């Protein structure tokens, strides 16, 4: 789902300002989840959770969606696609670096660090790493790193702030807060034309599939297998995006790309495999 988001964002951004894409994506995702929550009788639960801990709700919406979406939008203006993919794929590494200070249960054994670096190397080989030269490119790269760091922090906020809360509720809280936080960006960067149906449909798909559905699955996965393992999705997004490009845009897949995919799968396996008997879970 997230691998397809690259194509959908590109389609929408051709006729909409980046601010409208972000706000439309988050607002429609929130509306979708409100309808789902009402159908399941969870609407009041989401509202009650947000009211009970408004500071945590704002922090989750900011770090999980609003801030990274805006930073990535800014960074994509100047940063080459290959470098952007590698920088965003650093999320698992940043989680591992933050874990000793923020959540000891996410601390990994030294052997799993090998998997992290193998997977990141695979992403670099798959998409290529372009050089950064201009000031704009440097700022864009820093924005991508900031987005990756924000994603890393958001998982710790989710685990600490909403333990045991259903992922549909936490996703609704995060996208609803993000829609409100990013709304002023539309006033700063208003649309200048009426978008065509293709761009509108791209935003709808981003909202329903790439945001509402995808984050519900992702937040649920964090609760089931841990934040560190769940974050390995960052490594698998570029291969899926490459596969879409090959299937839908006749883009070539080179031997280097295939080798990169192999390294990504190996890195994910080395990092995500369960610890041997006798090894504490906190060291997994």
C-alpha cells in the first residue's frame, strides 16, 4: 500500500499544491475512519481517548503523520528519489538508536544490527544514492532525516500513550489531529486550479488505502510484534515501488536492483527473526 503511494503522490502533485495533497489525504482518511468507527461502535471510544489525553493525541498526530508528511513534501522538491528512499528507510536504525533511552523492550541484540545495515545497503543498491550538492538539496535531505526521526519517535509515543487501545482508534486520533495541524498550510499554499478527476482519485486512494487502512494495519502490527520489527516495512517500500514502476510504467529492473532486493529480504530476515531460546525478549 505504501509502495503505491509514491505513484499516487506524483499523480496528485501534478495538479495540486503539496499542502492540499497532505490535508486532503489526512482529512479524507479521518472521515473514512469516523464512518468505520461509527459502524463498529468505536466512535465514542476514539473521542474519549482524545479528550482523556489531548497532549498525547497532539503529539501522536504530529509525529506519526503531520510532521513527516510535511517534511517529506518539502524534501521531495529538491532531494533525488533514490536518496529520499534511503533516508526514509533509516527509520529502523533510528528506532534502534533511540530505544535504550526511550523503551528498553525495543533494544536489539548486536547480531540484529547486522540485519539493519544489510537491509539499508540493499535499499541503497536498489534505488541508487545520488550526490547532494546544492544548499536546497542539503536542506531537503535534512528534512527527510527529520521525517524519519519523527516516524521513529511516533512509535514510542503510541506504545507509551495508548497501550491496549485498538489501532482503529489510535489511527483515527492521529489522522484527525494531523488534518487540523496541516490545515493552515493550505492558506499559505492555496490551490490555483481545479484538479482533474485523476488527481482527485489519487488523493482519495492515498487517503483510504495509503493512510486510513495502512496505518491501522501498521499500528496493529506494532502492538503485535513490537515497534522495531514493524518498522522494517520502511525497507520493503522501495522494492514494491520499483515493482509498480516495472508493471505500470515499463521501467527496467536491472541486476543491481535484483541484488538490492535480495539484500533487503536478507536484512529483514536477520532483523525480524525471533530470538533463540534463553535470550531475553528485551534483547530481541
